[in-house]
């Protein structure tokens, strides 16, 4: 009896889920991405694979036309441009992994353009708005009857704005991550990558006051290592961080404070590389959404200091 011949032909769509699991394992184990980030990647890849399976397609055989068709499908089903761009970014990472692992010969995301609004500057708050929020928490923290919660909230707000931290980075900070004598903090960002974030005098003063008089009140007899604690002495959650920020300004969020930090720095003359380092962006392309602000600052400097620029101003 002849031995059975190996099966050939097009793989079944069920192979999509296998590929997604392998990729997410790589993200979690090799790149150290957080569970919530991995879950977002899974959702995006599952949506694309379901789109392919409607036409008996599989992930590793997808073409540029398949990707373009899915982008168009998303746009015509009321997906925001930012959402479409994020999903495309997910696909690009996935197919780059496939290409490097020699599972495919061609990347189907090549020459697929992201929506133009992907480059739109994220919404930020005016400096006056941020100053108002910080003055509000400062007044509460400096009140004669201020307790641990007021000192905590002011220190948290100052740190969010001073360092451009994400909400997830704030809640993962430990006491030993602060080096106030050197005016800096050691922050663990996406993929557990660590970076040093410089802190100004105001943030250091607020954090020192919280450590001296507020944290012990919240910690009680517990031995928590987390920097920011709840009223029960437990580490804060990102939801609580959001509620603290919203409590000072209903239109604000930790994300807006992060973008405000970057925006205000660029408006005051910071270069994009410095902002990239501060925010912990792996790719300068992520920071380049602030390019037009940097160009605005450059034009102002040119008008003020270039001989021809000054003459044009005087002539006007």
C-alpha cells in the first residue's frame, strides 16, 4: 500500500489563529509588551483575518490588495482615521515579523498609505489651563488641613506634566525609582524599556512633600513599594489616575497632559530628539507629529535673529 502523500494546496483559514498566537507570544516574551497592548494586537489581527476568511484567505498569503481592501472597508464603516492608522501599524509590525522569520517573501503592507490625519498633532491643553489645574491641586495640598490624598494628587499631577508620563507609567512607579536629589525619575515604559526622566523644582517639591507627609498616611502599616497609593494603601490603578486628572479639568486626561508637556516644550524651543527621549518614543517618526510646532519656533527665531528676517519685520 502506498504511503499517504503530503497535503498540498492552500492552507485553511484556521491557520490564522495559530499565526496570531505565535506573534503575540513573541510580543509578550521577546519584546516584553504589556498584556493590554497584546490584547489590542490580537483584536486587530483577528479582525483582519476574519475579513480575509470571508474570501477564503489566510494571513500569510495576504496581498497588498487584501490590505488595501480592508483599509477601505474600515473607512466606509465609520472607523476614525486614527483607528484605521493604528490597525495598519499593527499589520505592519505583524508582517515585518513574518518577513524576518522567513515565513513570507513579500510584505503586503508596503506602499499602503496611512490616513493623512495620522500626522495631526494630538490635542493638548493651553499652558494657562495646565497652570490652573496645578494651582488647584497645589492649593488643596498646601491647605492647613491637607491630608495624604491632597498631597498625593498634587504630586501626581506635577509628575504627569513635568515628565510627560503615561498613566500606566505613573502607576508602575516605585518609591526607589525617584531620585529627587538628582531631580530625576527612572520610568518603565512600553515593552518594559526604562528611561530617565528629568524633573523640575516644582515636581520635586510636590513629590518630596508627598513622601514626607502623605504617603505614610496612605500606606498605614503596609509595605507597598508603589509610589502612589490609594486610600486603602494599595497601588493606584490607571482608572483612578484618569479620575484625578478629570477632577481638575473635565476636558483633560493623562494623555492630554503628556501631549501638553511635549507641545509646550517644543513651543519653548526644545528639539524633537530631546522630546523623543523624554516621552520614550522608540521611533522619531512618532515624535514628528510635533514638527510643525518646531517649524513655527524656527520661523520665529529666524525673524528675530536673521538680518533679512529682522529687516522684513521692521519694514512691516
